[in-house]
């Protein structure tokens, strides 16, 4: 499952992030790395999702959301 399949309010654990190296580095700096628990706070339709990692909130575009594999309810 990836972040595009998560509804607002869903909490999930990141399993893998499959993006180019430069983007992967930036996402890890933001805390979006395997093992991190994220919550989808907003579904902004065709443009992506807003996710929370702890107290931080990030808007991710749809292709990036599709590249973040998660397990819901872990």
C-alpha cells in the first residue's frame, strides 16, 4: 500500500521510500524514512496529501505519495 491509498486520519508506518537519491535524502531529513509513523491529515485530491510526522506537517505531491510504501495500523 502507498500513501495515495490512505484516507485522512490514517496512521501508517513507512516501509520504503522509492524516489531518486536527492529527493530521498530530503525526505529523510524531514523524517519521512522507513520506520517512521505518519498520519495523513488531508487528502488534496489529484495534487497529493498532507502528512504529519510528529508535530511537523508536509504536503507531498501525488507521485511522491505513490512512492512511499506504508503499512497501516502498525
